[in-house]
C-alpha cells in the first residue's frame, strides 16, 4: 500500500477552503470500509486516503506550519498502514 507522502498534504488554510468537500468524500470512503460485528464492535479498515485525511485534519487542528512537525505527523500515521504483502 502506498504511504502518505508530504506532497499529499496541503497547508491548513488551503485545506480549510475545501474541507467540507473532503469530509463528504472521506465519509463515503469510510462507510465502505466500516464493518459492524454485533451491537458493540465495529472495524474500520484504514487505507491511504483515510490516513491522509487524518493527517490533514491534525495539521488543521494544530495549525501546523513547521515542516518537521508535518513530516513527523505523516510518519506517525504511516506506521498504521500495512506494507506490501
């Protein structure tokens, strides 16, 4: 699975301008990746798109501007994604 790359993440001001559309799109993606098992257990299978959304939301929420902080956030979320095979 391809990981989130720095070029996938935009600054929080640019993201804010298109956030509503991004949220609607990712909610549709997540709906297809969410599996309910009984009344108390749900699995959400993350992928590159859902991780990119999470990183973008963190950059926005924390108003990240330092490159090192953004790269660290990407690395943290990329660890949650599987590798090939």
